[in-house]
C-alpha cells in the first residue's frame, strides 16, 4: 500500500458515493483503491454523503484524528469523476479536501502560518509519491474570543485548509494517505516514521515541521 504502516481504510463502507452502482470501471477502480489505502492508526474514517452537483460520479469520506479519546483534527475528502473531463481539472478525476484543526497560540501568531499550512499539503503529496496537477486552495485562520458563560475559555485560533487537485498517477490510495497525514500534521502529531524500504513504501514527511502538540480539546 502507499501509506507507511497504519491500518486499512474501512473497506466498501468507507464512504458514500453518487452513482457508484453501475458506474464506469475507472471510477469503481478508483474507489476500490481508496478503500484499500493504509492509514495511520490515529485516523478514523466515516461514511459521508457525496455531493451530487459537482460531477456525474463522486465518493466521500470524513476523517478525524483521535489520540487518547481526544479529537485533534477533522476533515472531509471527496473524489469526483467526470468521464467527459472538465477543463478546469485538466483531467477526469478531481480530489477535493477540507482539513481543520486548532492552532497553539505560538503557531497562530506566526505570520507565515498560512504558507506553512499549504506547504504541509504539498509536502504530504510529494512524500507519498502522489502525482498531482492543477492544485488550488485556501488556508483560513479563524480566531475566537469567548464571553459570558464561556469567558473562562482561553482564546483560540482554528486553521482550515481547503484544497483540490487533479490526480495524475491513478494511485488514489496515495492521495488518501497523504491527506490523512496532512490531518495528523495539522493536529500537531509528528510525521509518520520511515518504514522498511520496498516497492510500495514511501518516505516519511522528512522536511515537514509539525505544529506544537495541542494540550486542550478542540472547541466545537
């Protein structure tokens, strides 16, 4: 598998699809590859409704990063497929993702945090050998101050990374594994440890500096 260690995605029930039954073989093969991806043990996948208006066929999962019963980050991944292709995609498939996590104060104060967040995504894709084209996205910081009955809570800043790209290699499991690592890095976890070298192994995120580990639950 493309990921380093971890556990397999949750089989055929891992996500929700539009038109999955009777879909073209290319789409069904892509979904099967996602189902077979091996992910870090902190990442938990759940089925999600797939959008119906973005492409003729789509598949979606949500994910959370959980450590010792605490949720540190969450997000959503959607795989879109249009047999006719779309000019903006420069291809027939498109991966659309959202990643969300709370930042520690020292990280939130860094003026380069948005650039760092985008670099995490690109580094994760490259580290997993996931070929991609036409990447685009946004990194948004949202700061919260609490008042009244919530005044005892410390202020917080949440980072949200929204991104999409066109898979260029057909190795869809690598794209899911890279996104799962982005979730973990955003949550402040260290990069995945290197695994024994083999034909399907990929390097860890050697150049990525994770956020400082958070020490309080995420606010919902």
